[in-house]
C-alpha cells in the first residue's frame, strides 16, 4: 500500500502499522508457544524417567540394606561358631 500524505489518512496509516506489528507479534508468540509446549512435554517425559530411576534406586537401596543386615547376621553366627570351635580345643 502506498503511503499518502493526506493528513486525514495518517491515523489510518498508523493504525495499519500497529495492526501489522500486532499480527507479527501474535505470529511470533504462537511459534514460541508451540516451542514451549514441546519443551514442556520433553521435560515432563524427563521427569517421569527420573522418577522411575529414583524409584528403582530406592528399591535397590532397600535391597542393599537388607543384604547388609543379612551379612551382619551371618558374620555374627560365623563368629559364634568359631568361638565354639575354639572352646573345644581340638
């Protein structure tokens, strides 16, 4: 559209420029919203993965604790058996 110098059309020209700027801004914001939506979905999947890993690690920690307790019981029993053998003086 050719710019006119008619004083009565200057407000319309300014309005046209503002509308073009607004349309451009809306287009940019829609693109950014799409990008952020994808990033949010990716981060959501990453959180789920990390939660699953944390759950696995907690299970392994509980199992490790159980195994350590069992090892301590076995160590105590073996120690008692060794003491009994020593007391026999064979």
